[in-house]
C-alpha cells in the first residue's frame, strides 16, 4: 500500500481536530481518518468518528464506513454502492441518492477531495455535482447539490 498524503485539521466552528490519510493500492483509493470534536447541539457531547472511504481508480465511491460515538451513543455505519450506483445504508437501499458518484461525510472536509480529484477541473471551469451526503448527527443519506470550480 502506498501512502500518498497525510493531513491534520483543526476545526474552527467547534473544538476539535481531524487526522486523515490517503492510500492507493491495487487500483483502489482509500481515505481513512478520525474526527474528534465537541458537538454542542442541543447540549455539549464529545464525538469520535473513525471513517474509511473506498473509491475506484477513477475516484468514484464504492463504500464507506463510520464508527465511533456521539456522547454515549455508539455509531456503526456501513455504506455500499453497486455498479448501477444504488446506495445502501446499513443494508437498506436509499433511492434518494441513486446515481451519485461521491460520498460526502458532513462532519469531515476530507471527502471533498473525492470529487475534486474525480473532476480534474481546469482553472476557470465549474461543475455541479450531487453527492450522497451522510448528515451529522442523525446519519441519514440524502442528496447534496454542490458546485466545484
């Protein structure tokens, strides 16, 4: 496995940090990381979320997992995408995000890397892309219209 990049972020909106690493092996990209922060809505709770996103060589999401906790609630999320771009959240199909190419973990800026790499935009270009957005803190998958330039 080849380590391509490692990064550490400091959260600005709430106390916390995130560490992420990007790997490439056997024509598969893996983005893995840990986000640790204080979530204060409706009351302050500590959060630790570990994630792994797997993409094919063209940066299309194939799977994602999130585990950890929000306060005293244990989190265990498994997301899969088939060849027809049908998404499943913990084994249940989510038709609202069918056709999406990218996962966007709302608690992490790291997943913005996926469409940026996949789109390979030239300076001045702009493209709209809808991602399968894993909302925090309720962990639902829904479409999120985005624009990259």
